[in-house]
C-alpha cells in the first residue's frame, strides 16, 4: 500500500498562521480604474510603521520563490495566509490593521483596498495551489457587501475560510459581533462550509500612542480583545443556531479559553429564566434561554485554536481534544518560529501521541481550510520533520513562550536558535 499522510515517517505540517501581502504598488492593478489616481496620491504619502515591511526581508510577503524555498527549508508543506502588508487606503498608525473604518467615506476606500488584497490572493495562491490557502477578508461595517464578497470568494478554490475582525468595545460605527445583524453572515458561512477566522489584534480599542507604555499596552492586550468573540458568539446563540459553524481563534494563545469557559459555565445556568435567580436572572434574556448546552460544550464543538504552540499547551490539548488545536509558525514575523519550525514542533509536541500530532500539524487544518492531504504527502516526504525527530525531547531549554525569544536585532525567527539565558543571569 502507498504511504499516506498519516502513515509516512514524516509529519505533514500545515502552518495555520502565516502572513502575506503584495508590495505596495502591486495592489494597483487589483483596484477599480476609477481609484487609480487616488491610489497614486495615497501611495506617495504613505509611510509604513512596520520595519519588517520596509527592510530587505519585506519581500518574504510576496516573493513566491523565496517564500517556497524558506518553507521547504523549514519543513512546512502548506500555509494559511493572513494579511501582513498594508492594503490601499489604510492609514499610517501602529494599529492600522486592527481598527475598523469610522466613516462611510473611509469604509468605501478601505473596502476597495481589502477587495484588492483578496484578488491578489487568488493570483498568489495560484502559484502554489496545493500548498497555499487564502482567507476572504471582510469588514463587518456593511454586512451585505461582506456577503457578496464571501460569495465571490467561494467561487475560487484557493480560499479556505473567511477572516472576520473583532469589533472594538464601544465602537460607535460598528455593531458588536453578538448583534443580530450578523446572522446572515454566520448563516452563509455555514451554508458554504467556510471556516470563520479571527486573528489577534482585531478588536483593540483606539488609545493614545504618545505615552511611554502605549506600545507595551497595545501588544500585551492584542489577543485579549479578540478573545472576547468566543463568548460573544456563545451568548448570542450563534453556535446554537449553527451547530456546523467553525470558528478559529488565531495567534491568541490557547490557555485563556478554559478559564473563560469555566466562568461562563458557572454563570449562564443562573441567568436562565427557569433558574429563578433574582440577581443573574436579570442579565439573561432570550438568547440565554435558548441555549441547550453548556458554554464549554459549544467551545469544544465549534471552536478551534491556531497558535504558536508551546509545551505548556498539554492541558488544552486534553481539554479541547487534539481535533481542535492547530500549529502555526507566524512566518515571516521575526517573533515567529521560522526558520526553526522543526525544533519548535519538537519543543511543543515531543511528548504527545503521534496520532494527535498528525491532527494538530495537518489533519485539522486540512479539514478546516480545504487542503488536499494526498497532494501534500509527497511534499512532506521530502521536507517534513521526521516522526523520530519530533518525539526526541529537547531537554530543559529554559524557554517559556514564543515571544520570549523575540530579542532584536536578529535576522528573523530565531525562536529556538537563540540560547536560553543562563540560570542566575539578569
């Protein structure tokens, strides 16, 4: 019998967290001709706030040949693309990618930029159709336009899901995602069997960026604001009405989910009308009364976590089940695991059963994002980390989290190459 993805002596690895985008002026052909003049004016004045988009390594975002060679060297057979470069008409600010348009005029320009990125993805994915899947990026500001874009994207086999940003608390222009106005969006994603994806950073509120702690607060809270979405969708009954809907929280870690579900499991039963609770009952309502399962059961059925995994995720693998976790390298970000993904996988999963590792590294991603595992098997047979390598313990590295390795300056992705600080130092 021929070797298959779950029997070969190497792991098929699909990174569910990589980033890509066109070089600035390469977006122009994907815009309507009527916006070309406005685009030229915007592009001339635009200054990127991100150094990884202006230094030599920026080409990793769009250079197909370079990207494929680095994926091969890193042992990664396939990737899910999330945005990284700046689409047309976005403003210059450190949190450009995580704030939603505030006015209709701003929305219309930025929506054209998002559509240009989506259309660029079609061409970029066509260069490696078995090894690359894009995400249909939408804004929640205009649900009808989002639905049209999702229908358009569903006609292209390169897309594996829909990227829906979280909404900042108190955003005056966009309703929170627990609002009933989004019901057609959840229904359409269910109908088209498209996974809904949300990346860390989305949902962060606008805050002053002129204080000494501003950047530190921004980056340490980035995941927290997006993590609210799981609870919002559960409390709004979205997963009750759409039991087949799949939701992926990307690059938000994993350990937070169990604590959030413990809190909801404790509170929600007392919020139901039938409980007769004079205090919590005041905060229930029809959506709570309609829930037929515990909040944690919705999370374990409908929710998935895609993250730069560490050895400390063992408890979450047991809690959610290996069918609900996926691995990501965060390529090409400097704080990510590339170009040492083999060691990163070994570090995180060496003590997990082989069957579970195959699900976490490839099986789950293939199911959620529409990869053909049979087509990826010969790729992995050439470049993938060996099963024996992954299950050889690294020993005490001193590492605690991927972000702990992000010391600058370095050439990028030195997660496990840099030695841990010696005991007693610092």
